[in-house]
């Protein structure tokens, strides 16, 4: 039986099905403006924010989260929209967890598009690659000798200049090959590496959010 005290907004960084194996909670789609008021009326005591809507409708507002905190509700965020809002509202009591939250908090990354992805409207699954994952995957590929450090920096720049909904490892590799940053042979090797060894920071952080809620709720 689901614990009525806990509600988590996700579906993109981690599926509801997988999240449900880690934490007994009510799972809702990525958060947007107005959702906080709804779950406050429903009586939830712990709100987890992982994924949210960024550009195609109004994002969850700071004042909504502050209102929840002021009523004594615990709000935990990380991974995507949750990391962004936690980095802005941890001074008000929102709990932030994970590497992406820390990167936003410390000013290592700043833009919303670092975590934004295009999604399947029916399943919320990502259909583009998030910048945070691309950057970490390319850096690791460089560390493992798949590409040179200079090529890594230029490929990251290509990804950053690409509109968030169009970002993919294939696109970055193709553009890098076209620009002469990497050879076709190196491009094939890199693409294979990215597809099989992606550093899914968003998912790792989503799991950390669920574990933090579990710890807080003592369930």
C-alpha cells in the first residue's frame, strides 16, 4: 500500500516503475505550476521534486515551494528541475541532494538547459540527451583515452550550442566529424562508447532523491 505521506514528481530522469521499486510513494508526472497547491490540499507531508516542465508551460514557482515549506511540509529536490529549485531555495529549507544540485549551488552550471530534455508526451521518457550527461560522458571518454582533451572541449561546445531538444550523442559526433574535430573512425568509437557507457548523472541523482526521502520518512 502506497505511503500517502509522500509524493514524488518524476518520470523522465527515472521512470515511475523503477522509482516505485526504490521508494513506496505516490508518483506524479513532471511538476509544473499549480501542482504544489494540489498536493498540499491532498495532505502530503513530503514532496520530492525530480523532473519538471521547463519551457512549454509555466514552471513550478519559487513561491509555491516556499509556501509548502512554511506550512511544515518537507521538500526534497535533485537531478533536474528539483536540483535547480533546491539550489535557489535551500536557504528557505528545501533539501537538495546530488551532484547536479551541487553544481547549480556552486555556480559550476547555471543554465536551465543543462538538465532540460525533449520528452515523449505520453510516457515522459527523454528523447534527447541532457547536457549534464553529455558533458560527463565526454569527459570520461577523454579520461579513458577515447578522445583527446582538446577534442572533448570542442565537442562539449558543439553540444552546448545545440538546442536542448535536439541534443544527441549521434548529432554531436556527426557535427564533430564534419568540423574535423575527430576522424570518422574516432567518431564511431566515441559514439559506441557514449551509447554503451553514458554517465547518467540525472538518474544517479534521482535515485539519491528517493533514498533521501526514504531516510527522512524512515520507511
